[in-house]
């Protein structure tokens, strides 16, 4: 039996989630020529955060 703190358990989960999201983004980038500017990306991120907090 292994006992972990919540932080120790969640940290690798977060790392894995980021890794899989990056893999997904790379697959999408290979599948399309559409690219987003940093301004478009930042705007979308702000809107997503704003919607989430509403």
C-alpha cells in the first residue's frame, strides 16, 4: 500500500494532462494549416476564463 499526499497525487496528474493537451495540439497542427496569433490566443483564453468564472 502506498500513501501519498493530495499534492503529490495531483501534481503528476496535472503534468500528464498538460502532456496530453500538448500532444493533442500537435496532432491538430499537423492536420490543418490554420494558425492563431498570440493576440487571438490570449483573447480566447481570457474569454474562456471569464465564462468559467461567470
